């Protein structure tokens, strides 16, 4: 008897070691696959920026592409698991991995050329799919496929393999965090692509090992009827489709919020991977925290935070909050909503036998959310109306709301409460004064907070609050919004009614006087204001360039049109060309009923639609002056500030020409970054910083920061004589920004230091 015990101990120890090694292999493989999957997203999107500009919409479309490819990968994995024997499925997937490896390294697909002036989203979809479609597709199938293979093993945890999804999302999370902090600041894009290729080759080897182990034991596991095969479906067809719809809906909401929150952040700060990855990293982190037996924070705590955050986000005054307060609120609320939705999904996960079906539904909901926010919403709404819609939908995703389905008269209660609230809404806005409307909104806020444990009341109150807020903002504001692929442009009158304003995001991008001080219509030649006043830094730079050229400039190219304010700096006999990426901006600036700068000051100016680097490269002849003024809200199109971009500008300048760049920004300091890149093109750099001056409400003259560059100091004599300009000495210890490298953190740190 003792001998049997002694012999059993090594057997148990050997089995334990084998199972531990098996779990480590699957965990490491899933982790590496997710690391590569989410490492490719910011890397390739950054490659696209020089082709189509720094619009946040580039990232939004990228998200749709990646979500669509993820869906296809999950569908492919589901088909392999459901319809093919494991050995054949494993061999087929290995062939797909080898084919993807042959398509590397990651780079822009050849033959796509210049993007169209319209239909940019469709063009981007094609570029992404042909460039990274196959590798991303192969990677996206690995998560559910490896979990399904593990579920057919003899490991004790095979019956509930969803914990491996945590390893997958940890890899994804680390990839996104590492990119802006470790990868982007230190590795050029070509080196990133090369390292990614080596990682993919290593992953293919691990996949081959997993496939070999799984295939060898497939027959024995099938005969033993493992947990994966034992799962049976006993629910009715209607119940199954209700369950699937619940999975899709709870994946739709956080995916849509991901796109809308990302667009908001990248519009207000910078179109750069650093800002793009923050919401996506939070999104993935919620999967790690929610896909576990004991979720922290708990659902009751999250529900309370959701109510407080939603009421704050929907209340109109939040728009006036400081930037970082608003970002903290929206990112925090996004995290809470994603946790609630993903926690509800984990609670409703099926058995291992339906694992790939579950992930397929999650991916389908995620794709629909991305399509709704990135492709449909810009065409359906003139403002970001999808955001409050999704916030209300998130309220309906709370797990405790499912209790309504057990109430026989649940739908009657919903209809009754909805009718009462709708009637109250109509009465409030039709009869009561503005003060009573605000009081009503506060009452709704109080109701949501007081009844936070009653999901039906909270959801309907949130819906009423969202509708009321949107209606109130439209009724008290005379703002007209125009939405395009590149953002939302708003037209409004100043508080005193004397100026028409054009804004993008949170930044004023042009203004024109429409009435005299006595209220009579203004009909004279429009005078540029805001950043473009004749006595401001931009006006001084243009005047100095004109003086350098004997009083008349030859060719002048302006990157960025805005309201057309700079057109009134044009002199007689000068040939001005405006390069503008957004056709909607061209339409606004060219409409004489909105802005008269172009028609009154430079009727012969050429307007070329397209990304400036592409359209400028096609220009013939040299320019006496090039002005770069192409910011969208506070977001910087970083591809217009790189060493390659400056080299292009220099090639289009006359020998004594001047390059002027408008760098006013609340969050980023760019003078030293520009000076370093300019040094590589043989340029000297001067800056005039008027940011310390006060904005003038009476004439709308805004302080600005402008950089001027030329081939030698003598070309800037006329500029220096005007005073206020300081030379920027390039710091050669910095790595110059290029199409392969940029470091937004560097610009943020410089801003803090000033």
C-alpha cells in the first residue's frame, strides 16, 4: 500500500507540472497575440496621418476597420470550432498565419495615391484593409480560437475558460500604454514595423505548438466528452435570440462611447496616438476587471457613480468647465459605463460550448457601435448627438434593469412613465419661462440621484434630461452647426451681435464684423480679427515678408482656410493660394452671406481642396511666403510639423522666402520642436509670443504665438526691426519630429515648463 502511494506522488506531480505548463503556454500565446493585435492599431494609423491629415476622424475610421476585421476573425474562429475537426481547423489556421507572415512588414499599400476630395472614409477603409487586413484578421481569430482549444483540454479550468480573456486584454492594455510612452518616443515607424514582424513570427511558432498539442489529444478528449462538447442548448429559439440580442446591445454601447469620447479628446488636444489610446486602454482595462467572478468596484457602486456622472455630463453647464475637468468627467464616466456593460456581459456568459458564439456577438455589437458613431452619426447629426444618446442607452444596460422582464405589466409601466415624462417635457418648454426650465432640469437631476436604485425611473429620467438639454441648448443659442468628416464647425454671433464667429471644437477660428457699434449693418471692407489682426504677430510676419520683397509678394500659399481672414492681408498684384482639407470649410468661407473675406479682399485667390502636403507637392513655382495655419480646435496636425513637412515647405520657397507657422495652443508648446526640425532643413527660427496679452472683447483681437523661419538671419531683418521677435536656438539633443517619430509628451512638458 505504501509503494502505491509513493508511486502515485510522482504521477500527480508530473500531471500538475504538465497542466501548469499547458496553462502557461496558452496564457503566453494569447497575451502575445493581443499585444501584437493592439500594437498595430496606433502604429499603422500614425503611418496614415501624412496621407490624410491629422483629423480625429482618421482614428474613428480606423476603429471601425479594426472592429470589422475583429468580427470577421471571430466569425472565422467560430466556423473553425463548430464545423471542422480540430486537426483540420488547426492546420487551416496555421496556413492563415503563414500567409499573414508573408504579407509583412506592415506598411502603406502601394497604388492608393492621393485620397479623394470627397468620400475620405471609404478611401480610408480600403487603404486599411489592403495594408493590414490579413495580419489583423489572423490575429483577431486567436483569442476565441485558443480559448476554444483550451476548453477541450483536460485542464481543471477548461470548463470555464473565460479567465483567459483577461490575459488577452492585459496584453492589449499593455500594448496601448507602451506605445505612446515607450514605443513612439524611441522607435521610428520602420523600426516599429520590423519589431512587430519579429513578434508575429514568434507568435506563429507558439500557435503551431498549441495546435500540435491540441491536435494530438483531440481524439482522446472527444471520446471523454469534455466540457466543451458536453454543453447543450435547451432554450427556445426566441430565448436564444433574446440572449444574443442582449450580448450585442451591451457590446454596442461601450464601443460607440469609445469612438465618441476619443473624437472629443483628440479634437481638443492633438490628433496623435497618445490621446487616441487612452480611451481604448480604459476600454480594455474594463474587460480585465469585469471578466472575473468578483468584480471591483461592485455593480452597486458603479451604478451610483454612473448616475452622478451622467447627470453631470448631460447638464448644460458642463460645457463651460475647464478642459481637464471635462476630460476627467467624460473619461471617468466612459470607464464606469464600460464596466457596467462588460460586467453584465460576464454575468450572462454561456457555457464553454458556446464560447465562440458569445465572442462573435460581442464583436458584432462592437462593430455596430463603431459604425454608428464613426460613419452614420456624422451624416445623421449636425452635432455630437450620438453622445447623449449612448449615455442614456448605458443607463438601460444596468443588470438590475433585467428585472423588468419578470414583471407581467413591465411594458405598461414603461409606456405610462414615458407618457408622463414626455407630457411634462412638452408643457415645460411650451409654457414655462427659462428659469422654470432650469429648475425642471435640476428636478430631473435630483430624481435620478434619489432613485438611483430604480433603473427604470433612472433611464426614463435620463432620457428626458438628455432631450431637454439638447432642446434647451438649441432654443437659447443661435449657433448653426455643420458637420463633416473632419469635425463640427459652428457659426454664431458674438454676445453683442457685432461679429459672426466660426469655431471648431472649443477654439475660435475666425470672426467678421457684421454690424457697427450702433447696430447698423457693416458693409465696408472686412478687417481680420482674432489671431489675424494687422498689428498682431501674423500681420507683422506678412508685412515684414512684403517689405523684404520690395512691397509686393509674388506667390503666397496658406495652409488652412478657416473663415478666410488671411485673405485680407493680400496686396495688389499678389497671387494667393489656400490649401484646405475640408470641403465644408471651403463652402463656409466662400459663402458671402457668412464671410466676405475672400470675395472682398482676394476674389482671385485659388482654393485647393486636399491634404496640404499632397497638394503643395503638386505646386509648380516658388513662393515668397508660406503660412501654415491648419489647427483643428486645439488638435495639431503633427504631420505638418515634421522634418519632411518642413523640407517640402523649403523646396517651395524662394531663396529669401519666409515660412510662418501659427502655433497658438493651450496644451502644447511647439516652438522648440519646430526649431529642431527646422535646423535639419537649414532654417533659422524666430518666435513672437503674445499669449500673455488679454483677449479684447471690444474688437475680438486675440493674442497669438507665431513662428517665422527663413534660410538665414538676413532674410528676417525686416521682421526683427518690428520688435517682439526672439530667436529660438535649436536643441540638438532633441530628436526632430519626423513622419516616423513624434513625441506629444515632449510638447506637453514644454508647455508646463513655460
